[in-house]
């Protein structure tokens, strides 16, 4: 089965690109995209998850300002994405994540739900874990976990309220590259400390020599096949364990 755009919730509201497995459903995964929107890479990720037995849905978080955004990785398109990202609002993101979670629960049946976040989407997934209850947050190089600066972060970064993640019950699996310019080693260590203190079950992984975006083959300057493969193996193991 191929993926398709579907409306989540009320007509005229948020949409998501949805890809369902052809056989038994092992759970559902809400795929939160990079600032480039639901592009070829994100849709391909949904297809791979569906092939592994998971219903994958990638919400269009930009829908209030631009529908079905799908940008490439040029410098010009990155600037377009930054404009859209700066327009995102924290509370609206949580509301959209809640709608996506409800649909994912229905798709998953008796199985669990994961939020899979890529860069900006990693931040969204962690934020969702502070407000909603689901089984797994798997995040690739998430930004702004402990620092603000964008409206989508709000006045309180998500890991300032780590105890809420513990209450929601999500296992947090996170990845960053050693050379990541978005989330540095100090912030990653602070994230580790806060998750541990709040007794959030978690695993945070750093890949030596890897850059931001290391898991995306569509970004050849940053792609690290070895690190990306290992991270995805860990993601699928976590999905099998927690969903």
C-alpha cells in the first residue's frame, strides 16, 4: 500500500501523510519532521516503518501557514523552512500532537504508539512527551531541549519539566553526533542528568565524528552510514520492545 494524505480530526484542520502496513499492525508511529516539512525523506521513512509493520503518520505541523510543505536541503529551502519554523507556536504544536496521538491510538489497536522525531521534530516529540502519554519517544538530534529562543519552545524548554515525561510513561531514546552544532555535548549531558533525576527510562547515544543530520542519506555532506544504520537498528529494537 502507498502512503496518502489524510485529514486528522476536524475537516480543514491538520493533515498527515499516512502509510499503513499491508499485514498485521505492530503499532503506530507519529513521525515528526525536520524543519523541511513532510518531504521525500520523511515520506520514505514512513514507507520503511510501514514495511516493518507499523502504521506511520507524519503530521503537517506547518498547516496553519502552508499546506503540505515538502522542502529539499538547499540553503534557500532551509531559509524557507526557518521562516515556517519560527511561526510555530508551542501550545498549537501540543494540540496538533494530541490529535495525531488519538489517530495513532486508533490505528495501533491493542499495540502501542511511538513519536519519532527528526531534528526540529525531535524537539516536538520530546515536548509531546511532557504533555501526552505514549510508549516511546525516539529522537534524532533534537534541538532546544534546555534552551529557548523560538516560539515553538516557549518560555519553558521541555526538559525543564522532565518529571512530566516520567508521568506520561514514555521511554526516551535519543541520538546526536559528536560534531552536532545544534545540540552540544554539555546540553546532552544535562539532558542525561535531568532524565536520570526524574527517573525517566532512557538511552542517549552520541556517535563519534558524526554531524547533525547524520541519519539522512538525502544530506550527503552530513550523512554517516555507519552511525545512521546503528541508530535505526536501535529504533527498531525499541519499537519491538515498547510497542
